[in-house]
C-alpha cells in the first residue's frame, strides 16, 4: 500500500512540475507569436519581407547546389565505369570509339562468350 501511495504521489508531483514548467516555457502557437513579435522588434516591419525573400533565395541556391553535387557524383561514378569498360574492351581488342556504355558492354559480353566456347 505504501508503494502504490508513493507512486501516486510521485506521479502527481511530476504532473505538477510539468504544469509549473509549462507556465514559463511557451508551447505550440506561443512560440510562433514570440518569433514574429521578436522579428518585428529586432528588424522592423519593413525589413521582414526582404529577409524572407533572401532566405527563400538562399534555400533555392542551396537546393541547386545539392542537385548539382548529386549530378557530379553520378558523373564521377559513370566515368569510373566508362574507364573500366574501356580497359576491358582494350584488353579484348574491341574498338570502343563511338560506342555507348551499353553497346560496349554488349561487345565485351560477346567477346567473352566467344572466348569461353
């Protein structure tokens, strides 16, 4: 009985602590209002649209950079594959000039199947 009473007391106390803390820390919509009011106080009402516009441009540039970086990585991976294909074709005596990667793979597979027979 003492254990259950102690647990109930702790639960009530923790709920009271949480409610006391929530009085001093805004949750939900209060944060948004505090940020808006703070922004107006710090920057002024006329500067807010300019700041939002520059943040939007910065976000767009960041996303463009991410896309460009991804393309560069893919290009590097593909160029490594192309070099491997060219080396394999050269070792098998295949003229790789003017062939796409897929055509080169097919030519290499044909040569390998001929050599395997």
